[in-house]
């Protein structure tokens, strides 16, 4: 039986009325610069509170397009924290596929937020209990399930997740809050609920479990019975997930995994779209060698997962410095796990020399990347290229080579 707060009691209720829906449609494309004028006009015909709520929701929907796409974002309901903390739809869909492929048919989604993961799970055909203790957030999750036609698969419950019994669901997904009154929380035990509680809830799940954690989680905080997966989407690291039970061994849908491996490695990096998954093989750190013709910048998920050695082996490459995650090689080998650059120059760090070289080569566009350097890219760009010199472009890497501050100049391999 659904534990549903009547819509009339929902904090979003005014926006769910015919008047509220019509107002949402009217203000959906409002330019923020014109918001005051639009609000003044609309308040002549509608209650001020309703106009403010509609304009606020329009702003949130515009922000949510990056995560949910224009079609879903235009229909969903959000809270400010919900937009900020919700999972990107592509990542949620990937995770839902992994759970589905591991045999999961029902999930208790604890700390569900505005329902982004519950939506992905339901679209994968999984029955979901979505729980959040915040009344407005739970109301948004319930409204989203209704708006997207998924209410038959998603039960939303307003409750403290630590007091909810997920019996009857064969998997658990936990997304603890990682923001407090002072901003982002880095200590896993300061999550709400703490990571230790989430781990015990995951271990108690009958079949499988997944815990969403910050990508900066220390490797030593990963339990021995979990698989840790770092996920990037379009080159941006989005999150890490700790998998338990049958979810831990799911390899279907990955291009580089080996489904017949009886015990998968405990660490993986997954790149979306794709997915492309790189599994840990426990390799030692690569050798250090002088910069060759090519420099490879590993994807952030690869770096977070400590799998640079696996990429270096694929490329027959080495590191330019024992503490820097740049791989160098003499031959070009395409890989989805790193971006390749052809290096044309190697210089000791010297702004004047760089400025002269940029002028000589008629550089108009300067991209600055850094790893192992205290210099801020924007500061170097301003000093080295105060004005464009021509149509050419170049990428400068501020880094260390064998411990020495170095500038490597090059171009992306196309």
C-alpha cells in the first residue's frame, strides 16, 4: 500500500492545480533578466505566492536540463538541493542497467531526493520504494513519478531512512547527503546517514546493493567485500559507487570487462557514454621516462580509480614524473581512457620564453592544463598571451618532469 501524502497537502500542491500548471507553462522560458517585469505583470492576475513559486520552478527546470535533458526537465519538479545533488540521468540509467542485469527486480531507494534514480530504476522495469525525510523533496519525487507515468512502479515514502525496513525489496540503493550547513562534506562518516550505516544496510540486502559516494572517497574507506566504481560522463567525473552482493559481479554491458571472470577486480573506472569499463589488474606503478612524442591525459575516473598503470600498459607508455598522472609514449595508440596530445616543445618553466614563442608562432588561442604546478592557468594565460597573435592554437601543460617545473606544448591528436 502506498504511503502517499495527498497532493492537496503537498508543498507543491499549488503548482499541480490547473492554474499552477498553466502558469508554469507561461513562464517556462522566462529570461532571468526579465523575471521582475514578468512577475509584476502576472501578480495582477494570480496570487503572488503562486507566481513566485512558478518562476522559481522555471529557474530550477532550466538548471536541470543539463542533468535530465530538456524533455524531462520541462515536466519534472525540483528543489534547489534536488537539482544540485541529483544524479545525472545518463549515470542513473547506467547504474539501473547494472542492477537489472544482476537480476534485481525491486529496489529500496534510500535518500531518494527528487527521484532521479528512482525514475531510472523504474524505466528499467524495477519496482522502487523511494524514501526521503524532507517533506518538500518527497513531494517532488512523488510528483515526478506521477508526471512521468511511473507511479505504478514507484512508491514514495516520507520517512527517516534509518527507520525504514526494506524487507520485500531484493536490493538497496543509498545516496547519503554529502552537504551540510557549511557546504560539501568530505568525511564519509559525516554523510547523512553515515557511510558506516549505509554499508551495513547494503550488506543486509537480500541480493545486491549500490551506495553512491563522493568521487574523492579514500580507497582505504572501501570495504573489502565491495567493488568500487568511479564513473565519468563526457569526461567529467560524476561519482563513485560501492557495489555489494550480485551487483558487485555484474559485468554485462561493458566493452572491456570479461563476463566469464569468476571474481571481478574490486576496482573499476567506467566512462559514459558507452559504457567503457576498465578493470583493475593490480599493476605496479609505471616506469618514469622522458617525455616522448605523445602525452596522454587519463580520464578523471581512471585517475580516481588509481588505474593509470593499466592505461600506461595499453599504451606501452610511462610516467613523466612518479607523482604526476600524465602518460608519455613514442607511438600513438588510440584509447578511450585518455586524451592524446602530440608534443612539439619541452621548455623549463619561463613565462617570457613562452610569451615569445607564442608571438613567433602566431598563437591566438591558448589552452592551459596543469598537474603538479602551483601556477593558475588563467594567470599564465593572461601573462603569456595578453592578446591574440594570429589564427593558430596550442595547449600548454604546466607540470613536472623528473621533479623539475616544465612546460610541454602540443596539440590534441585528431
